[in-house]
């Protein structure tokens, strides 16, 4: 597909946070999140991922995923990093992951030329930078019933307010409260 014919890629967020607004402990630990997730309930994650062409994530999220026993994604993954290169990818990931140093607008244009329409955007800093650039269409935010007190914040600082429309909220027996917002 040529750049001229490519449409836009919309960014979509699906993220879990503690009630006090952290997506991970300061050292990146997310075992509290996995511990809380109830067996057999994915809170709509698989259905969300089915609608995505692939995942755009920050280096921080990528490095955490590398600590899992098995690579957790079936869809193509683009890792945004100005410090990693494709040479840093371990064997077996080269056909699943690519490293890009393109800024948010540019990588979304590149992915559009490759036929992507919907990108799952993940990682606190990366989500914040995509929000700032107006590249996020909607957010599914799941609040977990835990207070961490400190950690990596869900959203970073913004130069301007970003108005959202509340689409709906689902409460789960696990105590997870999931809200969907459209970015206006
Ligand atoms: N609770 C959840 O649902 C959830 C979801 C996702 C992630 N997490 C956790 O959150 C932690 C990672 O989040 P994070 O906020 O620290 O990092 P992140 O957003 O995943 O990655 C940030 C890094 O990405 C690179 N980068 C490249 N382009 C960027 C851009 N335009 N904007 C921002 N960063 C860019 C930079 O690394 P370079 O220096 O290499 O350029 C930057 O330091 C991990 O522990 C992960 O497990 C939790």
C-alpha cells in the first residue's frame, strides 16, 4: 500500500492500574497485577486484542515482557526505543518484534502504509506521548482493588487537558472496575 492510499491508524489503550493510579511498582514489578487477576477471567483482553493489527509499546513494557516465561503476544509488536536496536533482539523474536526509533506520528504513518488500522498502544510513557499527539481514540482502563502507594504512574504530565467521554463501566466479581473512554 502506498503512503498516499494508506488510511490512519487509530491508537487504543487497554491497561490495568492500581486504585491509586500506578501501572507498575517503581522497579517495573507487575506481579501484584497478575496475582489479582482471577483464574479464567480475562476482563475482555482477548476480544480487545483480536480487534488490533498489532501492538506498539515502549522499551519499558518490552523489557518487562521479556521476563515472562514465554513471549506473551501473538500479534506483531513494534517496540519504540532510541537505545535498543534490532541487534538487541534475542533469537526467536526477530519475526515477532521490531524496534523503531520513529516518533509517535511517524510510526503511525509507517504502520498505516503497512495496512494497520488499529494499534494497541502500551506502556505508561508511550501512552502519554501518544495522547499528547492526539493518536489515541479510546482507552479501556481497569482499576484493581489495591493501593501501591508509589510506582510508575498511569498518565504523565500534559500541556493541555484531554477531554474524554465515558462509554461505560463494568464491575467484575474480582473487584476490578473497568471503564471505557473515548478521547474527544
Ligand atoms: N498495568 C498494566 O496494564 C501495564 C501495561 C503496560 C506496561 N506496564 C508496566 O509499565 C512499565 C513500563 O512503563 P513505562 O512508562 O516505564 O515505560 P514504557 O512507556 O513502556 O517505555 C518507555 C520507554 O520507551 C522509549 N520510547 C521511545 N519512544 C517513546 C515515546 N515517544 N514516548 C515515550 N517513550 C518512548 C524510551 O526508551 P529509550 O530510552 O529506549 O528510548 C522510554 O524510556 C513496565 O513495568 C510494564 O510491565 C503495565
